[in-house]
C-alpha cells in the first residue's frame, strides 16, 4: 500500500498536564488499562499495517524522547523492529521541517515512493476501516496529489482546523477548496450547517517526489537545508533492543538550525496545487482534556480512599484520600518517575482551563513544572 510511513512523535504535552509534560508528552501516556499500550504504540501498529512488507516506518521524535520511543517499540516482534528507523530530532521546529526531513531521508535511500504521515497522539479505530481509507489515500498519491483525511464533525468545535470541500467523485474522494483555521463558535456552527466542512486530522499522504517539488515551490527555505544532507553512513546508526536509531546524522543539527519553524498545514497543505480529501470512515478521537481522558481511563484509577464523595476521578502515583467532595478530577505526580512534581485539582466541566493554567505557569517562569 505505502512504501513508507512517517510517525511524527514530537510535542511538549500541555492539555493533560501534569501527567503529560515536556518529559512525557501525551503520545506516551497509556490509552486505557495497563495492557492497552500508549497512543504512540497504537500509531506504530497502524503504520506497520499500512506499509508494504519491504517498506519502512520512520519515526521522528525529540532527542529527549527517544528512550520513550525505544521502550514502546522494544515490545514489537523482531520482524516489526526491522522495519523501523528512528530519527532523533535535534530541536523542535513544528511539523513542516519534520516532514521535509523524512522526505529527504526517503529519497536518499530509494526512488520516489508513496508516504503516509501519521500523528502519534490520536485514537483511531477500527484498524481495518483505517486501512481501507489509507488505500484511497494511496491511490490519490499515485495520481500526484496530496491526500488529507477529513473527520466528519460530530459537533461545532472551535479547537480544530477545518477542511472545506466540493462534491465527491465516484470513488468518494473530495476536492479540497480550502483549509480553515480554528473558528469561533458562530463560524463553527455555520461550517457544520453547510455539511461541506470536515475536521482536519493532521494526517497526509503523497509521493515523496511530488512533495519534494511542492516544498521547493512553496517553502524552499524550509526544504533547502535538508537537501544538503547526504545518505547517512552506517556509523550514524546505533542499535538498541533490536531497534535502529539514526542518532548521529552528519549535518542534521545544522539543517534544523537553518530551517524555519512552521507547520505543514501553513507551509504546504494550504497552498498545495492539487489536494484531495478522504472522508474518514474510521472513528477518530483527539483526547484534548482531562474530561475526555478520565472517561477513557475510567477503569484504571489509582489507589483512592474516599468517604462521603461521588463522581471523582483520580490519576495519581501516590495514594489519595477524598472526603466530602464530588465531581472532582485529581491528578498528582510525585516526581519519582523523573517528571516534575505537581498536582492538578479541578471540577468536572472545567478541565479545558488546564491550558490557561499552563500559560500562567509559563508566565511565572516556572517552565521546570512543564
């Protein structure tokens, strides 16, 4: 189906603070119970499923998060490990440089091939439906187009970007008219009423040769530093737990230093000369708050002692006692795992304000808590 898949595993982690942090972004948190794996490990499973047997899954993650990537990927069977290439990103520069890096890495090792770009922090089910939709995206890439996945909106939502579409063709593929930024509520309601708008999932498919051309045309300053890279020599790789890590690619740090920090949407997708949308048949969930995550993790609570209280959710690595309180979400990290020691206490229905709390922490110069 795809010759190559890229998983973008960057991020700093704010919406699920303090469980997620710069040391442990959301994608490395468990989805449900202990045996269900993380958001990231689920993304790896999807990537392996839609990549050809001889194809490669490239994972780009911040250098500080490579140990987390290794820990999750070490659980894969040997055949799966052999198909992975892990690139340590020297610094965070948003999604366009990460994709540019992956395109160059692919073209240095092979002729043009189709690439699927996946996020690492969403829930996508069931796998067979996702694979069917990915096959449509691969067909678009074969035709020299950028394919995007649009999520049928379940509600008027101001937290997502939108894709405006035209009428679908006989194969159910939609022409893309425009990408729209996160709207206000009145605009979001108009989008929903028109039935022509979909949530932007942040996942893309294209041929690497086509995308290299689009980068040169639309964002040359992002792409040029990576074009100077040469095929990494064998000693650029290290092997840990059966996983190959590109940890010392000559000139990669210089390329990241010289490129521009910008999202792929801004740099390429919004201006691409040929873009098509696949209407997602799969279920897609972006866990954006503790309200959402507490529902997902309802059966995985911590050690709690409660008296005269109800409807509270606790996520803590130390025992917690609650007395005479209702409808609370309590999150505590003691610092014993290496993450910052911090506690969050909020009422249900107010968890969206965690973003505001994180901004206050930043303004107070307490980045050590993040």
